[in-house]
């Protein structure tokens, strides 16, 4: 089955402590679509300007990524520029130019409306909802998000969550999301915790486990929390829980897009492999998402993913098995 | 087989954002010995003052923890006081009173010298070496350490490492340890990395995977890196690698002693179960260490460990299996 992917398509400038590159192909939809394409056909939704390379449309075609849903308009493509700190764990956005993205209103081609699997890659929750509204009862909806939307468009996000099957977010975002927005609720929680806490801090969940379980109650049946070099957690019904490490990489060249690729790998694996999604399918999907993300960060932009083979993916999947099993007899 | 455990025996004062307790039984040896005792008999080495509760000796006896190696001298027991930040992830030492520990020179009873398994719990590396020197060719030596020794007694630690089979340390300590002490080496490394790095930072390893592999080259055959809520990593020969998550706890009451209990659980499991240690044994040992640490933090001091049963340990071990497997068919 196919997976519909909507998100940003961007030209990035990325600076790490050792390198800087500009005009890189990026954006959540590009990473997610390419990640998903290893497992299933993709229907891509997005917007680009006149400066966007024609060659990319050819590349998508060669990878069974349908670009009928990508609008090409006059103006410049969305641009993002970011700089990573020395440890590559934190980054700062240096500049954003929305350009053609500013007035983007995703309109799904007729042929897209009956796609069974949907990945709402990281864009504003109102746009994610707008896409979902045009679809005819998809089977499984995956949504990715980021701190910006949690902080600035929380009610849009809350509305979206009621239609989402799997929400993907990172650890700091999960903690951010469990901050009480209601002062009344916050006050009640503070009272239960004793007088020594600072109010502004205590309303933010410190336990990721609690955060994951609480976010499940906001709507999505499943929550995946990405923890970068520490792997990922998965929460399901009845306290179902899965935890996996990250692939043991020695060197990371550019973390940009790792989360989008993770989401793409998960959604693509589900669309390509599973009819009705159960928790055990999501376990494997998370491993494949982790495998793809581990390749993504080995080079700038989409370069490593472009040259990646299914055989390489299979080998890292086997490594994940070896590195996580403990009920094996001694040699 | 028995495991010899040497480390500190302390009376602690612990303050978390919600509670404060004083005169708690603590110290690396107490946590480690009790952790190990679930799997094998323990021979304890340490020192206490006249203010140390007699009842603890009775408790040890009831748990097959031999206290013949615990010196009782005139003076006050070692005291430590610490305060945890609101998220319980960082702590500050408020005060330390070495007391009887200041002139501690561990002397092993004759009956201890032929113990096959040794856990050098967290104390000064010179004391750890002193204990090891009195032993007759132990089969497997586990050592725990902390940032203080890495920073202040590095050459003692380096000397010890050559006799250690398994070194246990936490993630920030692993990064700390891979700092080049030689300016010449640091200079060479800086040159290879490009001019944008800040010299003082770039000599500290940012990749935990690289750090783990580099520390292996300093002597120990195996390295276990504890990552708190993110689980633990294990490194062995030929890039053998194991990664496990942490038990999904919602609430932590007191993180004190979690690392010591982890080390005790690992060493005890090995002593009680394994003749010749292989990497696959260490995988299971790390799970048992994690299980015990997860109980430790559920209450202040040793309280939760005192009431813990093998059945409860077994149930959490099963949870670890469930939460880490991904090659299971869909329900």
C-alpha cells in the first residue's frame, strides 16, 4: 500500500562545527518521503518555487515517489538555515524564509484521497489537519511535530491529535507537551507535590515515561518518543511499552532530517508491510525508522539516503537484533 | 561462588525537591553488597565508626553478607550529604565528612583472599588497587568509578584499569575519561578536526560509542556505560556491543545508590551464575543490574532493596524481555 507524505520541502544551509553547506535539499517531506520509499510507494504533498531543481522530480520518479501533489509556483522555495553546537546535540535556527510556503494550502490530487497510510511530517498542525480533512478515512495516521507548534499553536495541535493514530515527537518535546496550559490544573498539581518546587518547572513532566503515557490520553493510540543517541520509546494501550537503543555510530556528520527520516521509515514500513497495525508491528517499524535515521546522519542532506540499498538496511536491522538480545546462550 | 565487595559505608543525608532525610544508611559498598546478595554470597570490606547501627550487621548476616572484612573503629562513620535538582538528574554534594574513612586501609581477612569475583565499588582507585593486591588471582574483576577520581587521581585510575575486566561508569564520566591528558595528543587531534572547534571542548569525546571503545583500549576487556533513564551500553572485544533501555518507572524517589546497586547486581549475577564470563553473560548481568537499580530508586536509602523478593526481580526481568523484543508476530 502507498503512504501519503505531507511536509516541508526546503533548501537548507547547515553549519556544523566542522563544515558548512548551502542550498542543500531538505525539509521534513523530502527526508520522510525518501525514508518511506524504501518500503512502499509514496504520494508526496508540498510546495516548491521556481528555484527548485528539476532534477529532484526525476529522482522522485525513479524512486516511486509520486510528485503530482507537489505544487510548483512562482517565487522562491522555503529556506532554512541552522547551526549545530559542538556536540551536535543542540542547534540554533539562523534564519527562515517561508517564501512560497507562506501561502501554502495543500490541495490533494483526486488520486491521493484514498491513501490508506498517511504521514503528516513536521509542518504547522493546521496544515496537517487540512490535509487530513481531504482524505477518505485513512487506515492509519502518523503525525510528527516539533517544539515550535507545541509552544505557539497548541490548540491546533490538540485538535489534530484526536485524529492521529501514532504521534512522533522527541524527548524534550514530550516533556514540553505535558506542561499544564491551565493555571488551575497547574496549581492543583503543585499542591500535591509539596511546597519546595518552583511552579514554572514542576508543571513540566520530568519522567519521560509519565509524559509518554499522558500524551496518549490526549488522543493518539500510540506515541513514539525519539531520544537521539539514546534511541526511542514506544507507548501503546494498556501500558504496552517498547524501548530501543540507537545504532552505535561513531561519527555523525549532519543530524538534520534524522527525525523526519525516522518517521518516514516507520510510516513506509507500516504501509508496505502491514494490513492492520498492531503494537508488535510498530516495534519493527521503530527499528526500521532508527536504521534509516542512522544512515541519514552519516552525510549532509539526503546524500547517504540516496545511495542506500535494501541490503545495507537489512544488515543494520540484524545489528539491532544482536545489540538488543540478552537471552542468548554463552559461546 | 562468592563476590568480594569493597567500597564506602556511609550515613547519608539526602534532599530531593520533595523530601529530605538524614542518617540514612548508604555508601557504595552497602548498595552494591545488597544488590549482589540476591544472586551470590558476599564478602564485604569497609570501615564504620562507633555510631554505625549494630542492627545492620545482623541484617547483613541474615542476607549471607559476610562482614568479617568490615573494620569497626573509634570515631564517626563516613558521612555524605547531597541535594538533587528538580529533575533528579543532577545532584550537588552539600558536605562530606570522611571521619573514620580518612585513614582507611583495607586489610582482607585470610578467608577473603581467594574470592573468584571482585567488585571494586566506587572508592579512590588507590584503595581499589590496594584490595586487589591482596587477592590471589581473582577470576573476574569489576570496578566502578566516578568523575572525582577521573579528575583528581587519573594516574591511579589508569594503573588500576590494567587489572580490571569490567569497568562501569556513567555517560558523562565516559566522555570525561576520553579527554586527552597529553597536550601533544590533544594538539594532534585538534589538527585533524578542523579549525572551528574550541580546543578545550574538542578533546572531550562527544560520541559515547567512540568513548566506550577508546576506554576499552585503556585496559578493561569490557566497559559498561550507565545512562540513567536512558539505560546502559556494554562494549566488548571485536566491537561487541549491547544496548538496553531503563525499566519504565514513572516516579523516582531517590536516585542515590542506583549506580552502586547496578554494579552489585551485575557482579553478583556473574558470581552466582557463571563460571567463565562471556559477553553474552554480561548482557544478562546488565539486565539484572538494571532491574535492581530500578527498585533502588523507588525509595530512599536501601529501603526498597531490603524488602525486595526474587519473584519481583524475575517479573521485571520478564518486562525487560517484553520491552526490548521486536521480532514477535502480530497478535
